[in-house]
């Protein structure tokens, strides 16, 4: 395939994302106010508690087998590498641009934690619907894409709510804005944000904490993450997918309980449009003035959309040469896209929880997600070209 054909295939999902996101921004604007803050919160609840676990369960239950699950072992390794390299590059960026002290960990978190969930679900499966896609027949490609992305959502949540949560807790120690009372009052509202659940230990300390206490808190957060709706959906999806007799009850034209799977899949279809509308509405908050310096924003954009994708090509190519990856080029494409994603929206949830850097988060999200449109289009084209 030529570069222009691949560019068109890569651009169409981004264009859909932009159009629906723009509609969300218009609906949340001051003139219409159809998507008011209260409306956004209520839709967030439905997305978080119903649509997201439904789409994860239906995709994993239908498409995952034990053999395939074993062959996908490299994906958590890939995400771990992204967090490691992103943290190192973020630390270097902090040393170079020297942002305000309370923003240092926020910059590192933005450079290391990508949107491994909803955005991948919005961008990758639609690529399969294009006639000239390099990943084979449309229905097979889309089925595999949904499985890969669902696994990415589950794994990404674990990394974000351990590594990134720890970073954001450190922001509190370096900011005069941090307040235990305010953090507790915001805990319930923070659960309604896009992408991920709220995990709060309810114990904030600005003093030196014993390492064992930190380990206990990390285990508590991990345990709560395992009980989140999306993670429960993933676990149940894995169980149904890898147990043949259970899968035969729910999946297939002759399955006696197929109406349950069909109903869950129908619910999951509402997740993508609602998520993009909410994202467009929430990004309008970043239009406010902020103290974030241009150099700080530039450093995050350069790390996420220039350095990390280049590292990703080297890492995935090396893994492929060592035969660590399955033979499906779509799997390699998903791994590469994970290196080119904008920051995780969960960072904003944590900023709201700790009542620190909320305005700065809104500005960072606005500009990084605006740059995500051309960046994802260009890198998606390059990735498909290298794999085709």
C-alpha cells in the first residue's frame, strides 16, 4: 500500500473523533449548555459503571482463548516499558524546563501514563473498517482489535493506579494547596471522571512515610482497582473466554444464553460516542488562563509525540526480531500505538482528588489532545507502513 492510502486509513478514525468531540464541546459551551457539568457527571457514571465494563466483557468473552491469552504475554511488558521510558524522559524534561515545583511530578506523570483505554478503543477498531487497511478482512480485524484494546484497558488501569497514583501523591507534599479535608470531599465526585475509577486510601501525609506503609497503601490501591467495574468486566471476560463449556453457553449462534451476551454487547456500543462527547465537553475547561509555561507544555508534547513513538518503533521491532510477539501484525500495531497516546485522563481525576494542579491539568489536556489528532494520524501511518 502507498503512503497516501495508509494516511487516509489512519486519518478517518481521527476525523470521526474530532467531529464527535467538537459536538461535545459545542454542547458544553456557554451558549447551549446541554452538557452541563451536572449532565457530564451523570453520563460519566453510566459510562464508568455500565458501558465500559460491558464492552470489555463482551469483547474478551467472545474473542479470547487460553492459547491467545498466553500469546499476548508481551503486552504488559510493553506497557511497563512505556511507563519506565516515559518517566525517565519526563524527569529529564523537568530538569531542562524547570516547571513550578508542584508541577514536576505532574509533568513526569503526563509523560509516562498514556490513555491506554477509551482512546485506543475509539481509534484502532475503526481502522479495520477501511477497505484498504493492511490488517486483513474487516470482521476478523475488528474482532481482534477489540480484544487487544480491551486487554490494554485492563492492564493500563493497573499501571496508572499504582505508578501514576504514587507520583500524584507526591505532588501533594510539594504543594501548599493540598488539603486532607478537600481531598475527602472530592473523592466521590472524582469517581465520575472518564476512563478509570477513583481509588483513595483516605490517608494523606505530607511527612516521611515508612516504606512498609507505602507498600501497604499500594496494595490497597491495587486491590481496589481489581474491584473496579472495568476490571471486574475484564476478569469475567477472561473467565468466560478461557473456559470452553462456559463460553459455549453465552457465545455463538446456538448458545442457549446468547441473549445475555447480545444484550451486554448492545450496552457496550454506547460507550464510544458518550466518551467522545464527554471528552470534548471536558476539554473546554482548558481554555481558561493558566500559569503553565509554554516550555512545560512543549516538553510533554515532544516526549509523548516525538521521543516515545521513536522508542516504540525500536522496542517493538526488537521484540518482533526476538520472536516475542504473535504473528498478527495488528498486535504489533496496537503495541506501537500505545507509545503515541496522549496523557491518561486519570491524571485529572487524581488532581481533583488531591485538590492540586487541576487548572494546570485542564490546560495540559487541552493542548496535548489537540496535538494528538495530527500526531496519531502521522504515527499511525508510519506504523502501518513499517508493518505492511
